[in-house]
């Protein structure tokens, strides 16, 4: 299972990222199941994200969950995660977004987001992302990469 | 949600990024009636586009509710035209794709998102919940 997290440059410290990832893994194991979860943090450079017409301070978390997960279980997981996240970051509820998508739908959405790239572009993107993520994992213990390559 | 991402090979100037985001917000909210606070735009650079394209725009938008195929077609066409204008590009150099997303699988503002068309009631409930919790407007 995968989780992709988009945050703003300079908004969340490395220690907070580690704390948030540990919290996310704990909630995922408790509410969803003992699946292996790959978490990738994606940092947007300053003034590269806009929410509600202004430069953004928002965070966006998406996750794969097993197909057919009961809606009440999914909702409880997302709401619990939202509250726990904001305790760490101090963000306003309007500055956070959490999505838990059936694995099959997540794959479709992920694939559709790649259609704009050339074949070389897809390979280049995945290679750069993987390389940066592995270097970050070795250095910091968490996988962090950037939207702006 | 919606989450629009714009990918280019080279970075766009800051003012152009800001202006394109305003256009996306105008088109999306003008056609769907969604509140502007829902609209997120992310700019990504360093990406090789498919043949002929300079700018790739993907929109992950809520599906269902009061939206139909005709509205998505108009949203796609208007977004294509207006973003190309704002970026100073011919439409043929801009790739646009809208991707439908289930709103009840996403929490924003601390609450599950509403189906399209039910935003007004949702915003009222959200503001009331935030007020009860002592949370001021963002």
C-alpha cells in the first residue's frame, strides 16, 4: 500500500515529519490492517501551490486502502488521522486534506496523472523520485522528495 | 479537492503561476458552483511532457452529485482554452485531463467532503462544528 503526502517547503520540520509518519503508520495499522505501507513525502517549493486564490499552507495526504473497505471504517480512520495530524502541526482544519482510496481506484488515478508525460518523462520522473527518496531514507529515515525536480 | 496539478519542463514565472491558478479557480467554480476554498493548484517543474505538449494540467475533481458528462466536457474545454491563454501557449501545446474522484473518500476541514451540489449545507455544518470547537476561520 502507498501513501503520498504533499507539504509546503519550510512548513513542517523534519522531526515533525518523522512524528507524523509514525502516527500515520500507527493509525493505519490500527484502523485498516497490518499492510506494508510505503510513505512518500513530496515537498512543494515556496510559491508553487495555491489554495483558495492565495499561496498555500495546506497539506494533502492520500492513501491506498483495501478495495471495498466499509465506509464507516474509512471515515473514522480519516477523521482520527486529521485530528492527530493537526495536534502535531497546529494547522487549521481547512489546511488539511486526507483521502483513503480503494487500491484499484488509487492505481487508476495515479496512472491517469502520468498520461501527460512522455515515456522518457515517466521513466525519468520515477528514477529521480526513487533516487531522491532512497537517499533521504538513508540520511533521515523517511522518504522525502520534491515536486520541482 | 479539486486538486489541479500543472507540470512543465521549465519553471513558469511566479506571476504567471499565480495568474493561472486564478484562472483555474474562476473556471472551476464558475462552472461547478464549488466554493473557491476547495480549489488547490500545484505547480511542478522538471517533467518531460508527451509529444507536442509544453504544459500538462491534471484535475482531480469530485464526481457524482449534480455533475453530468456535459458539465465535465465544458469544464475540460474551458479549462483548456483559458489555461492556454494565461500561459501564452497555443491550445495544442497544452494537455488537459480531468480525473473523477469519490468525494466521500476525502476529509477536508475535518469533515467528509459533500457530493457536488451540496456544498452550501456542508459549509454551514463545517463552520458550526469549527465554532463549537473554538476554531476561527482560516
